[in-house]
């Protein structure tokens, strides 16, 4: 028997939801929407639990979902097991946020630093989204939001691997958006500049902010507001876009 859409419990999955931008997205979606929040993390269960506490404090519901986005089998097994125990659930919002950097000049770049960065951002996007897209197509509604970077648009020296990974995800965003638009599934990318998180904690903000017209690094919450808008019904006619959020360093 065909299930009525209204019976389904609706979830938003945020990869890399334990820390930084991903954590802020989990909390913002808990504040702004009725989605139950699936907080993915790779290894930092304490940080993931702190995000969950804040989701609950914001009036939301959530649960932790540990897997490595770069590991196809881990993604498949974990999501299949989760779906088996949540038969009445649909992951309606997918935020592909997990990402890493392994910076260095290209001439000295090790194969593993190239591969790990590509595997996390680009293959992570594939592993998670490819696994969930069939259900979204049947459901005829969904939101896919990919966290990219100014580096994927303009290229950043010392980040050839990261720029390649993010640039590739931008291409995938634009292609997939056109494939699934008829089913009311939007696919967009958000491209932050410098945002204050663990990823940028070693950078010299005092020096770098001279390059930023807004004269400061951004806050994770500022990125989360953009994601929350893209995840909402208000953003129904935006698809295949890259939204920059960078204080004016690139436009
Ligand atoms: N911060 C910036 O200035 C900036 C700028 C542009 C774009 N971005 C992008 O924004 C996203 C979030 O960055 P952030 O600054 O918030 O990073 P962060 O503070 O370093 O946090 C990274 C998050 O990703 C998770 N993660 C890493 N590898 C993973 C994997 N293989 N599987 C599952 N989860 C994984 C981490 O989980 P654990 O806690 O378990 O390690 C953590 O939750 C990334 O895609 C990044 O490239 C950041």
C-alpha cells in the first residue's frame, strides 16, 4: 500500500555535524524547522553530544549517527541500519558539510593528502547523496546542500587538493540540480570564506582580515542561516546555485 507522505517522520542529516559550521547548522535547523536532526560525526563523540544537547536546548530532537563519509561501505551500512530501525522516516534535507584540509604546496603534496581531501569532500558527497537520492526521488521533495568554499571557485595556493575537491562538488551540484529539479528536489552549494572554526584556528586572523572587505572572519552561525534558508520551502525556486558567504573577498 502506498504510504501517505504525512505519515513520514522528517529528518535532516548534517555530515560533520559535531563541530564548527556543521554543529551550527544542526542547532539552527532545530530552531527554525520541525526536522529531527541527524548529527553525523567521524570520531569526536563528545563534540557530537554537545551539539545534540544544544539541539535539544533549542527545542529540537536529534540523534547521533557515526560514520566516515569517505568510506562507502560505512555510509551504506550505517544508513541502511538506520533506515531499518526508522521505517517511517525520510531524510528530506541532506547537508554535505564534512570536510578536511591538508594544505601544502602542490610540488610537495603527498598522494595521501590529495586523496584524503578528495575522498572526504567529493566522494563523501557521492557516498551520502547517492545512497539517499532514490528515496528523495520517490518522495518527490528534498533539499541537498553542499558545503564548498571560496577555494573551489577561485582556487587557493597551498590548497590545490582542497580547491579541486570543492570545485568538483560545485560541478556536481549544478549537474545534479538539473537532474532532479522536476521532483522538487533542490541542490545548492554554500561557499564560505574564512569562518571561525577548528579548521581555521591556526590561521593568523589579524593578518588575513586585511584581505577581507568586512574586516573580520565570519561566524559559523552566519553560514548556518544561509543553509537554513536553502533548506526551507522559501527557497523552492533556487537550485544549482552557489551562495557565497565571505565578507566580500570574492564575488
Ligand atoms: N571554516 C572555514 O573557514 C571554511 C571555509 C570554507 C569552507 N569550509 C567547509 O565547511 C565545512 C565545515 O568546516 P568546519 O570549519 O566547520 O570544519 P571543522 O571545524 O574542522 O569540523 C569538521 C567536521 O567534519 C567532520 N568530519 C571530518 N571528516 C569526516 C569524515 N570523513 N566523515 C564524517 N565527518 C567528518 C568532523 O567530525 P569529528 O568532529 O568527528 O572529527 C567535524 O564535525 C567543510 O566542508 C569545510 O571544507 C570551511
